[in-house]
C-alpha cells in the first residue's frame, strides 16, 4: 500500500502533489519528558498538558519519502515541568533559566519514512527537529520517531533524542554542596496528538 494515507489528512495532499499544501493542525495534547542521571540515581521530569485549541496553519511540501513543514512549532511553559519532588522541579526550572526564558520551543522541520513497506497505522520515521531552550536553539535528528494514525484526521507523532545540557549552554547543577551531581547528558522524549484538516 502506498503511503498516501500514512499521515492522514496532513500528508494526503502533499504526497499527491509537489505543490505546497496548507493544513490546520490542532494539538489536542502534548507531553515532553526529560530523563537524566546523577552520581547517585536517575530522575525524570515531565510536562503534560492539553495545549491551546487554536489551530496552527502548517505548510507541507514533499519529495520522495520526505515531508517538510513550515509553521509546526509548539511552546511548552518551563514552569510546568514536574520532577516528582517540588524541590527538584524548582532546581530544574532554575537550571533552565525559566525566569528569563519561560518557554521551551519544539519545531518539527521534516520527517522521512524509513521504508515504504510499513503498516499505515504505525510508521517508523526519521524526524528533523529544532529545540529552543534557555534562549539557545539546537537542531537534532530523531532517528527512530513514530507516526501513529488513529483516524483520517487524527495522529500522534513521538520521538526520543539524546542531548547534552551543553547543547544549550547550560551547566548541570550540583546539589548538597556538590555531593550530588547531575550529569550533563539527557534523554528528551516528546509525544504530540494532532487533529488535522486541509485548508486547500
């Protein structure tokens, strides 16, 4: 089966034509997870919230198995990160400079289907994203992203990427007079549930 169905309404018109297509994308829910380690244990900080229902106008163009996006950018309030303990959550917000930079931005630049012989309901893709944190932008290639089609106009895009705090000019914090040290490396995961309709 060709992948004209694979991204539901968002991709249909893009794959049938090399001309740009426009869609209204509503993010019905989103989750962003930071996972890291210290010299003693591991930690996980999650931001889960239903994002505003105002549609985002997204332009899509395609070439071969690649689909490029313009305008698919999301804002996450850094103050909403929850690490399970309030003191740890406050430490993270301070580390991420939430007072000066209150939002984490996630921009989806493009996706590429790894191969054509996949089930339409669940596809493995490579996704190019840009993450802006503490005023610093970093481009990343998510090698094993997932596109899950729920219906003709609803889908989930998910992925995980290994990053470093130094990618954003951030210094890993030390707690308890340096006896507990947060390591520089992070696993960053995101999951976006989208509702899509064509404007063309």
